[in-house]
C-alpha cells in the first residue's frame, strides 16, 4: 500500500495595506509684490474717501493721524479683497485668528463710512460699538483654538461694555456727557487688548503653532490702530 503523505498548505501571506493617507493641510499663498500693491491701493483709497467725507478743517487738523491710520486701513481693505480671491482658489479664508482680525479692520472702515462714525468727529460710544460688531464674527466662528476664541470674546466685551454703560446712563437719566468714560477706559482697554493678544501669541509659541503672514498682518494692523488711537 502506498503511504499517503499529508502536505501542509503553505502559510498565508498577508499584505498589509497602507492606512489611508490624510490630505495635507492647504498651504497658504506666500506674500508677493501683488499683495504689497493691493495694500498701497487700499491706503490711497482710504485717504481719498476721508478727503471726500471730512471737512477741510478736520483734514488740516488730523492729517497726520489719517496718514498713520491709512497703513492699517489699507491692510484691512486688502483683507476684504483676499476673501473672494482665496475662496475662488478653494482656500479656506479666514482660517487663522489674525485673518479674522484683518477682516475686522476692513469691515470697520466700511461700517464707519455707512454709519458716519468717521475718525476725528465720531461719538466714542458708536466707535466702540462698531469695533465690537466687527470682532463678533471671530468670536462666534473661529475654530481650532480655544485660547484665541476666548481672547476674541474678551475683546468684544472690552469694546461693548462702555457703550452699554453709556446707554444705561441715558436710560437712568443721569446728567453725563456722551463718551464720559473715554478718558478712563481708553488706555486701560488698549493695554488689556495688547495683553490678550500677547498671551494668545505666547500660547501659539508654546504649542508650536505656525501662522501665515496674513495672520501677522492682521495682528499688526489692529495693534497699530490701538496705538495711534491713543495719539502715541
């Protein structure tokens, strides 16, 4: 009789499939000469609109302030142009906290023109209310950083509380002039806002978060406006 040999089946070879690769985060476009030209055009547009809307006496008295403010206003207007351009290129914008602030600077200029809350002749309460309104979208829709979102919420409160105090004084029929809180609040609020931004920037540095140039332009524009608003 033949001896039947049992042949063991060959071991199964398992091929590990590579895990699904995550799509890399979209790269932010680099800073180019085109962006600088847009900024210069925004500065010129701001000065042109102020020349049309303000009285000659106001222009003569506040020419230096308007020239300084045109640097941040031009950046904000450029940020408003970046919004449709980035969306057309299928790039998320605004994505970083400073980009929300950059849009806030541009939106503030638009609201100033629409509400006649122009520099040099505006009611301080109306100016503070405009600042709170333009910062509110960042506090509501910013994603990815609880620290920055908390900073946005505190900045909105810093601008909204003084006008609310002014409105409450009016309802209570207290004989107080409009903007009575301005000399006491302006310096303190600016220092608090600078401290909030510095704390959020330090948190980014500690966590190793890298931000694009548009983020830093937005922060620089907002801090610059805060500084020149104190006439320093």
